[in-house]
C-alpha cells in the first residue's frame, strides 16, 4: 500500500484567522486624583491594571481591573473613583480644621 500526501492539503503555515486573534483592551482612563500602575495605551488579554489614590483621597470601587479576553477584549469593570478622605475634608491650608479662618494684617 502506498500513501501519498499533498503539501497543498497540509495548510501548516496558515495565519491565524480573525476569530483567533484577541483584540487588546485600551487604557480605561485615570480617575481624578488617581494613579494607575501603567500608562501604556493598550493591554493584552489577561493583563491587569492596578489603581491607587493620591494622599488624602480614598479609593471607591475596584482597585484592580482585568483585561478579559474576547472579541473585543474588555475590562472587568470601570475605573475606581478617588474622593477626598472625610478626615481631610475640612482641613485648610493653615492646618486648622475649623470652618472659620482668622486673618490679621499689620500696617
């Protein structure tokens, strides 16, 4: 018995079809007073992005987002929000926590 193979039928070097190529996630944005772990423009499926807030601000929401594989790939949620921490809400530039600031001028 003789078996022959045709190289035309093996299709060994075909490129990936569009259904097999995962699209990256675009950067979801940076919240006001927020700090992302990366500022790159696109993230590959499976990558994560971590968020923190500047001092005096509290993170509300998820601190970690995941780029979920798909067509298109998308983030696991929305970026968090950074709000002024309640303990710092009444603090003034002069260090007083009062609602009243006294100013005096010397001639």
